[in-house]
């Protein structure tokens, strides 16, 4: 069950990367979206298969996303960076809680 947030974040980041590329032809947006989406997707798979480091991988993906979106959200005050920052913090908090529970 705890893989669902990870898969949702993977889809959002991947779609966001493609949307950023389609709108502005931004290769960094595409690479970042696909990279973070892949991290969340890998985390979801590891969690679903009950393998080691799934929750930790989701925390790492959340940290990467928050580190890239929080400064942008503060600087631009646009809705998309604010929403992605909030989602990354919520997902990160959820997976930190899961890591603590399984420790």
C-alpha cells in the first residue's frame, strides 16, 4: 500500500518533465522530470516487492525534488513550484515516517 504515493509522484514528475519540455523546449526540465520520476518509480517497485531501501529511495527522491523546487517556489511564487514543493515535503515526511516504523 505504501508504494502508491511513490507511483503517483513518479507519474506527476514524469508528466511534468514532458510538459516543461513541450512548453519551453527545456531539456533540463525533461531530464529532471524523468530522473526524479524514475527514482520514485524505482522506490515504488522496491516497496511493492518488499525489497530493501525502497522507502529510503523515496526519501531521496523527495529530497532531490524539494531541493530543486523549494528555491524556485520561493523565488517565483508560482503555483506549480509551490505545489511540487509541498508534495515533495509531504511525500518525504510520509516515507521518513515509514523508515522510522521499519527501523
